[in-house]
C-alpha cells in the first residue's frame, strides 16, 4: 500500500553527484543507472549516465512524482556494484540528497 497518486506531487529533479573509492579518489567512467517505480500505470523513467574523469555525474532535470522510489545501480570496472534507493520527497526518511555521493569498494 503506497501513497495515493492524488496525494503525491509531480516534481522536477536533477540527479547529480560523484563516485569515489574508499580513499576518496574519484572513479571515472562509473555507470550510474537509475529507474523510478511509478505510482501510477505510467512507463518508468530509465536512464544511464556516467561519471567524468573527476568522478562527477549530472543529468538534465527529469520529472518524477515525489513519493516514487528511484532505484540506482552504480558500477565501475574493478569495483563492487552498489544499489541504493531514494524518494524525492525531501525531508522524509530515505529522501534523495541534493548531491548523491557514492562510495564504491574494490572488487576482491
């Protein structure tokens, strides 16, 4: 049971941040895949973006409903894949930070 769509505001989000290793070094060419889980019967928004040589990534604004989960999968050569999930309704538990900073662990 989720939040009824009539109680969930549509909003614009700009997804940006950085990908680093445990020592704080930037990870270039990390793949950041994200997909929302629609609260209505619409098609999910699915995108893949990549970090630049400084580990930063950014995306043009995308429209989501605030209560929709956005699932991220981040992977890079030589590192363990990481999956995280957030919602856009800022101020709530597990809300998407203004800048998403991801730390990846080296693969064994």
